[in-house]
């Protein structure tokens, strides 16, 4: 795959704007975009590379040493890669974004009589907000970080108020209360590529015995609605880069078996791994 022309690659407009903002650099004639970033939930400070020419990631050590000199206080380096592109063994997966395409048709009835419907009005908004907050906390834990509660509350409010938010509720037969939700933001644009997409921000089902069937039904409903709007449905999987085993890798493999395809990833290298792997010194 040519990562310069792959879907969700950096657009010329993005590179021009990065240049104007002073974030576009060159190393040995090859461009990259980098700057300091703060994780909105955990507050962790990191160096974020939103674009790097493929040759810089084929042997990332010179780029990493350059970044540590430029941003000496960063505790990790995060790089966005396209498709199957990999920046080498110093990095571990952090977030994988996958695309699911579906025909623009309504979702079929679910197993066990489950039913999905768009959430309307304020009746279940508090429950949906609680589900979203739980997902944000769990995501921070998966990344090995402590979630800052004020940041969780702020991020939850922002999602709930985002224009184009659609929440789908799943119920068991005859039940008034939902057992889970799927929430998607339908008016999103990827800043790096300029691609419009529907962002599947969370699926959470409280009932273990119905979780698999309910999740499948929610995905079908959201993918069909996204397709009807001419948008790709993009979901993400959180990895555990500091753990001995990564449950996220199994989730990605399972999703790929069901037709999801990776479009881009964020991969992370800790400062300790960079120092050990490149000979850098603090």
C-alpha cells in the first residue's frame, strides 16, 4: 500500500496548515508533523507525530532522537500510521481505528428477540452519559493511565452535546429499560486527511448473556445509517501497550474476521524504551 495516497493519509491542506502553525519539519529531506499533546482524559504529556514520511518510520531512531532533543520533557512519543504501516519494535499499538462498510439498509431483527431503536428525547440521557463516562475511565485504564475525573466529566459532556450525535438503545423483548447503547457522531471530519466519517465512540451492553448479539445488532444499525449518509463507519480499539499481553490485539483480530479493516493506528513508545533502544540519554 502506498501510504501517501492511502485513505486517511495526510492531505496537502493539512500539511500546509501544519507548516503555517510551525509543526511541519524535515529530517534528511523527509517531512514530518509533530508537536506536544496532552491526553484529554489522563492528562499525560506526549509528543504526537501525526504524519511522518514512510522512510522516517522504516528506521525511526534518528527521528526519535531529534524529537527528544526538541521536546525534552515528553514522556512518550505517539505516531499515527496508515493501514498496516509499522514504525518498528520500539512502538506498541495504542489505538487502532477500523472501518466497517454495510449496505444502506435497516438492521435485521436481532437474536433472542433483541431490538435496537434510536434514542429520542431525554428519557435515557443520564444513563447514556454514565455509560460513556464508564467507557472513558475503562479506556484510560487499558492504556495504563489514571483517568482524571474532571476530564472524564468534561469529555462526556462534550460527546453528549456534539452536533450529529446519534445514540441507539438495545432492549430485550418487552422491556422498557435498555440494556445497552451504541453512540455515534455522524458529522466528524478527520483533521489529518479531511475525510468525513461517522465516529462510533462507544458500545456498551450491561447484560453479559446478550452482549455479543446486542453488539452485533448495534453495529449493523449504525453502519447501515452511516452508509445511507455516504459515510464510512469508523470505530477504535484501545490497546494495553504497557501490559504483558494485549487484549486489544484479540479484539482487532476478531473485528477483522467480521469484515472490519484497519485504516490508521496510533502507536506509542515510552521514553524509557526510546532511551534504551536509541542510545539517547536524559
